[in-house]
């Protein structure tokens, strides 16, 4: 029991603040989404269709890279310095990988919705992806290296922060580029060319990690297909979610926090697999980790729900109803996602994949799909 008590203390002392910061960032994204949801629904449905995939896969890629940074730090493969060449090469790899799901999701969206505004949307996606990915690469490196220097387990912090920064930046950046294109088309084109040139210069100066790139890209192709299902669900049921204002505000927080819980467990199991502390699917130590993290779900659900109500009232001038069913649905879903994170990490390891490269992308993508389905269900129940 002493070991469990220590895990609970760690969860409340380190993981809870990270997830609370994540919720703050995700609510900022939720406010943007709530404000511009109708605009995207009516004029840029293709963006709405690819949105879950963009939010999830960006966080997935750099969540996986943060897990890679953590393992490399523990194994002594990189120095705990942001200027380490290996660190910069991993960041470039992440930026390169981010462009792959953009292309896949765009093609899927065009196949479903047609070519209306498709070229404009692709240019917006391209500019925002390069910009956001560079920020996420530096974030992933910082939130692993800085805690490591201070003898704090980066796995307890990195995934929630990285995935939530991805959620925060994705929606406002997309909307900003949409508005920039509509008001200053020339400035938009200049910005796009600048980002493409910057990416090209980085590609000349640094080399991507081929092992990480090819292993992750194979997984990303599959995950992009899964994300397209999330996007199709969001676009199909966008009217119901929009009418239920509360859950359109909560949507980024729901999928983000579920991904955070699954990502924390997956990253921890991945690190323990590398250093030989985990060999089976259900190790006692991992189950205690999951139970400790489960103690966070009720307070987080309460904070999430009450914050959504306040945002709906003070920003949108609407008073949502009281939906008690949100709490058990959210808590059970979070527990399921954490168990899934453990299973995915061990399964990939047993099949010869590096769990650092695939666990976080896999679990957070599945969490996006599960969270999207949960949001739709909650919208209908409300």
C-alpha cells in the first residue's frame, strides 16, 4: 500500500498540475471552436472534417517524440541540452512527420466533401502545420529535458503538456490563417512561402532520424485512417454538437484529457519496457499507476464541467442544463483509455516495435475517436 500511496502522491503532485494546465489550454481552444464552429461548419467543412485528426496526430507525433527524448535521456543517448544536435534532428523529424497525416486527411476529406475550397484549405493546413510543428518540437524537448535536469520523471508531465499545446495551437492557428487568407491574401501567401523555405533550410542543415521517421510514418498512415473516422463523425454530427453548446466547448478538453491519461500510462510503460521493469500485460506496478491516476478523474471532470458552464454563460450568454451523467461516463472512459494505453505499449513491444515511437500516437488517436463518440453521445443525451 505504501507504493500505491507514493504513486497517488506523484499523480496529484506532478500529473494533476500538468493536466490542469492542459485543461486551461484546451478550454482556450474550446472557446475558439465554440466561437467559430458555425463558420467552419458552413464555409470550411473540410477543415472541420480533418480537425480531430490534426489535433490528435500532431499531439501524437510530438508526444511520441517526448517519450523518445525521455528514454534517450535515461539511456544516456542524448545530452540534457536543447542545443544537442540529436535533439534538433528529432525535432526536424517531427516536423517532417507532421506533413504526412495532413496530406492523408486532406485527400480523405476531398473524397467525402469534394473540391470546394480544397486548394485553399490545403494551403492553410500546410502553413499552420509547419508553424505549429516547430513550436511543438521545442515544447516536447523542453518538457522532457527541464524536468529530467531537476530529477522529475518527464513521463509524468510531458505527454499532457505536449498534446494540450497541440490542441491549443491547432484551432486558433487554423482560424487565424483562415482569417488572414480572407482579409490579406498576399500576406498569407508570403507567410506560406516563408514557412516552406524555413523548413527547407532546416532539412539541409540537419538530418532526420530515418528509424523514427519510417517506423512512425507506417503507424501514422493507419492512425490517419482512424482519425478520419473521428473527423467524419464530428462533421456528420456537427449540428447536434453545435446545438449543445456546452459539449462543443468541452470537446477539445474531453479528447485532450483522455489522450493525456492514456499517453501518461503508455509513456510510463514504454520507459519501463526499455529498462526491463515490465514484461507482461498486467504488471502490478502498472495497475497501481492506473489506479493512482484514476483518483484524478472525478476532480478533473468537475473542473472541466464547471468551467464549460462558466464559459457558456459569460462568453456565449447561455445557461446549460445540469447533466450528471457526464461524470460517470467520463470517469469510466478515462479508465478504459488508460488500460488500453498499457495494452498497446506491451503489444507493440512484443511484436518488435519500439513502443516509444508508436504507443503515444496509437493511444491518443484512439482516445480522440473514443472521445468524439463520447461527445456525440453526451450531446444527444443533453
